[in-house]
C-alpha cells in the first residue's frame, strides 16, 4: 500500500531527532505491557531519556532511520532499524526494528507500511535475510499489521509478576 498522497519517506537527519523523539514518546502508550504498573509520565520520561542516544545512532553506518513527512513537511512517522544484530540462538546477523511510530491521524493510510518497506530495503541491501522486531502482546493492532506484512512469531518473551513474599535465602 503506497502512503497517503503527498507523504514523503526519506532518511532522517539530525534536525529530525527532536520530532522523532516527541512522536515515539507520545506513541509509547501503545507499547506498554498491561502487566507493568508504571505511570504513563514515568514511562514517557524514560522513553525520552532512552532516545537521546539517537543523536549518536544516526551517525552509525548500520543504522537506518527513516521519517515520513506530510505535505506541510510535518514529521508524521519514523522507523528506527539497525543492521547486523546477532540472532540469540544461531548468531546469524539480521536487522532489527527498534521503533516504528506513526501519528494516529495517519494510521491506516499506508505510512507505516512505507516506512517498514524502507527499513526492509535498508537491511536487504546489507545482505541480511531476516528483519526482527518486538511488539507488546496486548497491541493487537500492531500485531495484525505485522502479520499482514508477513512477519511471523519466532519467540515469546515471558514475564512473571513476583509477589512480595519473604525470600528464604538470597541467591
């Protein structure tokens, strides 16, 4: 699906980083597991601090950061991909999507598909056969989107909420 008319997908520049961070911080609400009881403000603060590294990441040859702009030049989406990540069981090098965010006004318009296609092209151009990503199990919309594009479940990350029981012996 091509993006909405007038939408342009291009490589990110350093001047895009603040808008990328703002969008990722706004959209993180869709990625928080319902098992986590963190306040949204704390999650957003953590996300903003974590993404400050994008200033350095953008300069790495293995990073593929792409943005989508609307007709007015407003950043409406981004994808952050990295090539050359090792798969945890085989060690095979692959790409990895660290973030894909699209402004809600542009959901369902093909913007996310175009961004992901650009990331896939970036990874394939580096001779890699696989592109992985993580998505919160509760984010049904994102899960359905990735499945429509051919992404398959390969692993399950599991977590247990530990009780406040008294430890018998510390490890």
